């Protein structure tokens, strides 16, 4: 048996389509989670490269994944010939450059939100991907709105799409965090937390947001100095539907996401019932209780897994089937209006290009 | 205007049917509750007489009700010409004599369970009321199975009767108390607690119990010395339906009554959902909780009010529309079998006369 | 023996405090319900007089209550010496005159909402009762905001007052009717439906409403021509708390009232969990379900009973312990601002006198 | 360069640990699901070989998996040098021979329940694996009790183990199927359905079952001729705890699994609350509902994925961390007693060897 014969035999034995070799840019909390996910829970992909400005952190993460290399420069990682696809979990200000590099190289990319730092630059990414798609017929960019992959949100959308509650008219959202890191500002609550409800509204109602109003109820004493928390945000769609959002990021309690859609022929709510019912002593006597997830990773862990698995599957087929650059752009445009509404205290119309 | 004319005018002005004048025999916890209920929440009746071996207690209770007299001898209270109807809340060993006195006098009586202390004496009461009804066409005795008046149990029975779950096949009951007074024995758990589930089973399934088995799972460390707590009781109906009952009287937690009926075409459960949902910190993190009633008076307060109001209404019409002596007799017969089953550890058939 | 002596002797003989003799003005749906309630479920009162412009209807209602007379002129009914207290359930435009007549005569009155037709006239009633109270030390008027007597709302207020969720910050309300009668206008939705949420907000938060905004989401196809249904109403309190209200009166489904209060240290919701859980075939497969009340009488029947019982009890003691004229005035002032907000589409400040 | 050197170089170049090459024996419903799971959702393994008596079915399944071969003889599949591990989803009567072959070859095997067809042969498998473990220090066999991997059951066990409800005393289980295939007998309900509750009881209570009683309530009219459905099964543990099981396989409704554990210091229930709450028209009016899973694959899909992923992970480490042969043996011993209890109508003690 010659070496060539052996190699050929080995190839035949392997004979399965090669796993997608992924570069993960940024391995902080979210990026490291994605590495663990791609390595341990997602089929059809492996982490080939990690990149992080903090090289020691990158080294520690790579050490946990056999065959994973550290490449310090993220653009070099995108250009690496042993890389088939990219996950971007770096700080938001680097997203634009990194996504454009992926489009340039023509490889699939899953970019955590935000797509870029403002609506104009997001629109530029839309244009770049359009140009690539015009040449190749392939879209490349998926944005990390992972709630679309959560089984409950997916079921809610399916119900609406199937006409199960008639025409949807009003949506009520609650988005509650137990606490936020120091340095969070009221504007960043709009950009980082409310943005999820913006995408949920667009996803469930299947139309664009036309105007935003942001109200500031009395703040909790647990809020950091100067923070308006909770916020009450009103979204109006181009079709006249309305979405109210309570966004409260210093509840001291738990992570909670609840969405109720009220339609002409019924209503539906997610985020309320989950899991085990316990009976124990509570404040004021015995209670029957269910747990509320302590954080978004517990609440949406399965959604992240499904998001990445489906992104890998689509990437191997040369497609994108999750939220794309337009969704990233639309979210940026709405958040920009939201920040303006926050500053002025007035209803603010969303400025978006025609699709 | 003469005195007579004035009296006549006053009578015309009053001109409403006189309120039912009720004697309450026994004003311990339960009897005092009935006095408060008749006085303050029930329309069409007033407490004319109270009677209790503890005369000071009777005096205190009577003092709170304008126009209410104390009559020490309960049989004298039954015989009192100013008494139209009787509520018996005295210790169970006096019930037989007091109920028979009411039947003798031909006045309506609401008797707390047990009807009497054993099945034979209960059967004697059945015979006595039958004889009275044969002469007058009127039944007189209602037994205090108040759960039949609880809106949830009533709705469950209505659902079954309307065929809403098809033929019922299996019933699961949980009956839980936070604690019981010193002196409670395993036999008395059968007679005083399980008896409610016996009546519930008869009420919901509309047939008699044919056999009882009583099992003793490992006892809680909170149980009093020698007490088998919890118990697992199996009731079999003459039609072959089965009822399992968890009866657990030292949970340390709350008062809980839950009943699930499983039928050929669906199932229904009561006792699980109730009222306000709170979010707060619980064991192991944030929880969403509902309260469990601390005791039977909180859980069944409305049922007691409805029971007594409907008894008053029926008494004024000269009828009984709640559970009657036969129900009291059947419960006694089943509990007698239950106590025997507890002693022998064996399935025990219920011995009852034909109706 | 003089007439007075005879009367006195008769009163002594009866020896129970005389039942409160009530005149019910207006015996349409709501008034007839109050008659049935006073007659059959409330202790300590009886319906002595009914009055209605439709005399045949008044006659039919009176016929069902032994000893009840028809008095055609409502002001004559108020003035009737055999009347001790009044329930006003006539059309709203007659309330002002009837309530003032009761204050003039110095007798207790339970007036269905609205107190009067506008804020100015309500304020005049406040002044009139103030003057009476200054002379006699007694308040006389209770306004029919019966939700305050609903056990769930009462528990929610108690929880807040006890600090159980910390300082309340945001309140979410849903108020849904299956349908409304022909002739209902968008303004009347504010005046007749949203008004309940206005009182709930004031009751729960214990402060006044400072401003109102009314938004009109896309209307359901089930809404009558010209009706903006659903509405989204925002209330801001003087302390900066915010209340959002979805008011949707053509859901085609059921009557639903849900209120969630979000505080600094927890949150609480009522109106979600209730009663029996069924399992049956639903749209799209098997479901586990609880019933939603078909109408407000089913949902709030107990609250009405408790409201009237407590009003009777307080009236017999010479006091008022429910919502008073100030509450009626405040609700009118907020609704007036709401109607203006509806017309202008703008946030509208509430104009109220200092208390 | 020798063939061995080339192979070694190739392995180094590939540089990730080779995926586990799995043979799946039996590709009916369950086996085909496992193939899809290993191929598409499980990381670290690939389906190298499938085997089925129905070779056309095996061919169809293999065609969907790149690099997957069909090997007709299951024992040849076990012996295949390109196979590292085995999943057995063949009919139960073949399990014994196939599991023993895996032990003989010293490779990991995940065997669907039952481990073998009776307790004696299961004990023989226990002995064979013991002998292998004595030589190599490695256990090889995991039995397919996938509920242990369901997040709700896992949380319930964790709660109990952490002392969260005190000492567990009583367990209530409901196991309901919408329908069963023709040919199912009452004995097979015990062996195929109740067996899951047997393992759940052992898993949650962490002790063996000592005795079984099987009761036959009135059967549903939907049951096949001669089938006793529902069954009521009582399990008693060696420590005196009791488990009641309603097993009802012709509900016509949905797949439902509910387990409540009642302890000395609280209780906990799983299987009741799940996901989206809808409001729609139901029987008798509007309802608020949640879906009940139509079948076990929907209910336990995630549990199967987690089971297989964890089995793959453990196999690659050379360990077993799921339920082992002893659990398979214990379940067989309890079911044998259950079948005898079913025949005799009597409480039947479980006969098991000492561990």
C-alpha cells in the first residue's frame, strides 16, 4: 500500500463533508460562549481560530479546543485560508470593518448585534452585501437576534402567521434585568436592551417601525445615579400597530422577558409559564412558585444553540436563513429614533431608506 | 291614630316575611363562625338563640348579636317556640340526639359532620327523617359537607354532569393541612379529614363507594408520635371508578385541597390556580408565585357562606337542597370501612344498606 | 298609649336594629342587580322603594320583593320618610340632582359612577358634602367603584401598602370586553371603561393622575364604524409613576381585567389565574385551559356584593368607608383630560382643584 | 513513509480528536430519530453504520448520512473495526445478544429500554459488565431512560437531593398517551409505559422499589377490546415511600407526563406549566390555554438530544454517566412484579439480587 493509497483510504474513511472551520472574533463572555457552543454542542462546525485584543484571554479559550489557533489580528483571522466562516462577538465599534471584510472575502458571518454603530454605516453594509449578492446570488451576513430562534418566540410568530389570533393590533413587552454593569447609560438601555424588543416587534408583526416615544417613569432607587430606569417605550408600526415596552434593568430580581400579542380574534403571551412548580414558605405564608431565570444566558441558552446550529447548517448550504443585514439596519434606525425620543421627550419618526 | 292603627301600620311597613330565627348549638370555632355568618353575611335569617356547655362562651357570643339569647340546654333551644331552625356545631357525640330532636319538632336543621358517630346511628337518623317525610312530605336535615357549595367544586361537578370530560374514570385528591391539634390520631384523620374526600368523590361521581384501602407511606418527621402521616387512601366506587387520596395533615406549610378528575374525553382539576401572581426572591433565586391558603376557613370561607345562605333560603321554602342524611350515613359507612382498612392494612368493603 | 309609645314598644319588641330601608333609583340592568343583591344576599338592609322612569319595569322589579313600593318620582323617593338610604343606578345625567337631594336630606347614598357628568358639577357635589360634613361630622356619599371591593384588587393594594413590592413605579392594565352595545363612541370608552382603570390607578398608587395620553392603534375589524378600538391610554401620576392601559372593547372573546404593578422590589399581577384547569382539544391540539369570565357581572359579582354589604354596614354606623365624592370628582377630571387627549392626540394635563 | 506514518501524519494534520463512529442497530422510528440526532444535532460523533433487518429501510436511512454504510448483520456491525460505539434501537428481544456483543468487544453502547426481556437475563448482563469492569476499570452500557436528561426531571432530582423539600414521602405520577398501536396489551402497558415511572421513582428517590400493586379502574370506552386502561399502579420503596401512577394510554388527547413529589418540608411538581398562553374560544366560552405536547417526541425531544450528547461525551472519555445496567435490571425486576400484580390483583414484592 503506497502512501497515496493510504491517504486515499483515510479520505474515504473520513468521507464526511468537512466541518465548517469557524473563526470567532472577540472571546469575552459572549464570544467564549459561542466557542463552547461551536465546540461542544453544535454539529458540523469546529472552532479553527479565535481572535481577541486580549491575547492571553484568546490563548486560554483556544487551549480548551483541540486544534484551535490564536490569530491576533481579527482581519487576518477573516483572511485565514483555513477559515470558512466567522462569528463576530467583538465590541460593537469593530463590527463594521469586520463584517465588510467577511463580505469582501465572500464568507458567511454571524455578527452579534449591533450590526454597526449607527444606521448609516449599517446601510452601507446592506449595500455591500447587496452588491455581493448581485454578483454571486449569495447572502452572507446574519445578525445575532437570537430570540427569533427561541422556541416560544418562534411558536408565537407561527401562531400569528397562521392567523391564530387574527390581525395583531397591540403588543405588550416586558424586558427586565436584575442589574446592569456600571457605566450603562439610559441611551445604552435603548441601544442594547430595547433593541431586542424592536427586533421582536418587527419579527412578530412583519413590518417596519414608523415612530418611537420614550417615557421616563419615576426611577427605582436601585438605579445607578442619573439612570432613567425603568423606561416605557412606545413603538408604532407603519401599519398603525402599537407596541409598548417596559424596559427595567435594575429590578434586583431576575431576567424576565414577556411578550403578549393582542389580535382581532384572540391573544397569546409567552414568557410566563415555565417548568417546575414548587410549594414552599414565601413572604406572607405558603406559596406555589415557578422560577424566573436569573439571566439571559439561562433564559435564551437554547435559543443561542439553535441560532448557531442553524447558521452553521445554512452556511454549509451557502445560504443565510436568520435575520440579515436589513434587520440589523432597521434595528439601528429605530434605536437612533429612540435615542432622539429619549432626549427630546417627544414622539420621533423613524427615518429609513426604502428596502 | 290609635295604638292599634299604629301597630298595624308598623306591621304593614315591616310586611316582609319574618327572618328565620335560628338556634346555634355549640359556639366553639365553627359554631361562632356560623353565628357571625348568620348575623352579618346571610340574608333572611337571624341568630335568636345560642347554646353551649361553656355558658360563658355562649354569653360572649350572644353579646355580639342584638336580640340573641343564651339557652343552656341544647334540647331546650331546639324546643324553644321562638326558634324556627337549628344549626348544630356541637361535638360530634351530641349530634344524634340533637338532630333527632329537630326531626321530632319538625324544624330544619343544618348539622356539621359527622351526622352521628357511627354508621348504624346515622342509619337510624335516615329512618327517622324518612318517617317524618312520609307523613309531611318534607325533609329536614342537611349535613355540613360545605365543599359542595365551593364554586370550584360546583363547577367541576357541573362539568362532569354536562359530559364535558366524558365518563369519569379516576380521581386524584390531595388534602393537606399545615398542622393538626394535639390528640389527633390516625383514625381521626380518616374520620375528620378523609371524610371530606369521601363526600367529594360521591358528589362528583354520583355513586357510592364500595371499598377502601388505606396505605401508610413513610411518615414525616413532623408528625406527632405514633401518627401515620401522610396516608394514601384508595376508594373504589360500585361502578369501578377509583379515587386516590393523599391525606397529609402535618405539612407545616398551608391548607391545600386539590382534585383532578380524569375522564374518557378530557380531564379537569381544581385547587391549583388562584389569584394574585407575585414576583419576589424565593429559595434558589427569583420566583413567580401564588399564595396557598393558610387554612380551611380562608380556602372555604365563601363555600360556608353559600352553604348557610342556601340552607336558609331552602328552610324558608320548607325544603332541603344540600347534602342530606343519606350523604351523612354514606360518609359514616365509608369511614368505618376506612378505619378497619387502616387497622388491617387490607382492602375493606363498605357495608351499606340499600337506599 | 300614644302612637309614639306604641312605636317605641314595637321597636323594643323587635329588638334587632331595624334593617336599613333602601330606595333604589333606576332599575335597569345594574339597578335590578342591586335590588336582587339587597334583597337576597345582603344582610341588614331591605329594598323599601324602587323608582324608574319606566314604571312598568319598576313594578316588575318591586313585585319580586315583598314590602317594596314603587315611587315614580326619584326625588320623592329620596324624600320618603320610610327611606333611610339610597342607591343611585339611574342614567348618569340624573346623578347630580339625586345625589344632592340625598345630601340635602342627610341620608347615605351609594351612587354608581359617574358621580356627575363633568368635573365641575362633581366638584359642586364635593363642596355640598363638605358643607354637610362641617355641620354634622358625617360623610354621606359613596361612589360605585366596586373594584376596590374585589378580593384580588384589595389584596394587591394591601401588598403595595405593606411595602411588599417596594415603591410602585409602573402599572400595566388590560381591560377587555367581548362587545359593546350599539351607540358606544370612542369618548364613551374613555368615560365608561377607562374610568375604572383611572380609579384602580388612584386606589393602588394612592395619588392623583397628572396627565393623560390616548393613542389609537390600528382598529379591529370587529369594531363598530368609526370606533377607535383598542385604545392605548397612558396615565402619569403627580409622583411620576406611569400606568399604561390597553382598553379593548370588541375582543369577541370575554371580559378580562388584568393589572400588574411593577415596584422597586418585586411585582404583582392579578387577573390571570382563576379556578378550574381543564384539558381538552383546542385549536392546534390538546390544551390545558382555564376559563375567562364572559362578562363583568361574572368577574365582579362578589365585588358588588361586598361593596353593597360594606356600604350597608357603614351606613348603619353613620359612616362611609368606600370611595367618596373626591374619588368621583378625580375620576371625572381625569376622564375629561382623557377625552381632550383623545381629540387632540396629545398628552393632556389633568386640571383639578386642591383637595 | 510507511502507511502507518502517513496515517499518523494525517491524524496530526486533522488535529481534532476523531469523532466517535457509531453503529445504530435498528432504524425504525426510534433508531431513525437517533441517526438524525447523531448526524445533525450531536457534536463529536457520526453515524458510520446502520443495521436493520429491513435492509431497504436501512438503505434509505444511510442515504441521508454522508459516509454511512449499511451492515445487515447487527453483530457484524458491532464487530466492525470502523465502529467505536453502538446505539441499540432494535426490538427488545435482540437487546441481550447485542449488548453482550458490545461488552465482549469492549465498546460503549447506548441500549434503548428494555435492557433485556426479563430480570434474569438483565442480571446476566450486569454480571458480564461487572466482569469487564473488573478487568478494565471501565463500564460500557447505558440504558435509554432518557427522562433523566429532561431538564425538568433533572431539576426536580437536584431539588430533592439538595434537601429543598425535605425527605420525600409520596410521589404522584400521571403518564398519559393519546393512543397506542394495535396489539398493545395490558401487560405491555406495564412493561413499556409504567417502566418509565419505575425509573423516575428510582431516580428521584434514589432507592429501590420493594413492592408493586396494580389496580384496574373502570376502563375507557376508547380502550381496545380487553385492555385495562387506565391502570392505577402503586410502588412502595424499600424505605417505605409510596408512588402512585396513573397510566392511561388511550386518552385521545395528548401526551402528558406529570410528577409531583411531596416531601416533609415542601413539594414540587413538573409537567404542568409550559410555554405560550393563548386566549381563544373554548368549550363553554373563552379560555386561557397552554398546549399539551401531542407526543413523547415533542415532549422529550430535548431530553433525547441531551442523553445522546452526554453519552457521546462520556464514551469519548471512556466512561458512562447515565443510567447503567443495574438500572436496566432493576426496572425489569419491578416490571416483572408489576405484571404478576396485574395478573393476581395483589400487592407483589419485587425480587432483586443485592447490588
